[in-house]
C-alpha cells in the first residue's frame, strides 16, 4: 500500500492496482471563497488522470470541494457511504459525476466489483 499526502484531509491511496483520491480539496476558494490552502498547493488536474476512484467522506467543503471536482475528470466514479439523506449524492451528481454508494461496515473489492 502506498499513501500520498496532498494537503488537509486529501490523500491518494494505492493498493492492489486501485488508486483512490480521498477527500480532494486541492484548489483555493471553498466556503464562499474564504478558505485557502496553506501551505499553497500547486494543483494540476493532469496529475490525477490515472485515478480509478474518488472517495468523499462527507459534505464539508474541505472534503467535498466543488472547485476541485469541477477541474477533475468527470469519468472518474465517486465513492461515498450510503447515507440516510441523498444530499451529498445529489450535489456530486449535479457536478456531472457517477456516484457509487457503499454500504457501511461492508468489505468490498473495488477492482472486482466496479471494473
């Protein structure tokens, strides 16, 4: 397993030929433009073209960054927990992404199930 730290809660996890970008907040301007990344992060969307999945833990803008997601490849499926409310799912779909809801406390093999 390889984990690459980017900033805040954003990491890339690579294991068993699957690469997941978690909680991507890589561009300034979230929370109505008042949040900035420190230290500054040199975001280049092209560096994330080999991502298999994006995982978003919850709706807060430092985990679900619409600024960042608007710059990433919309063909990358997004994984979220299956919440009681569809608020997070609906907001991700509005950006043009496919959302895959994962059951809580259930182990899955992403390469086998979703490839």
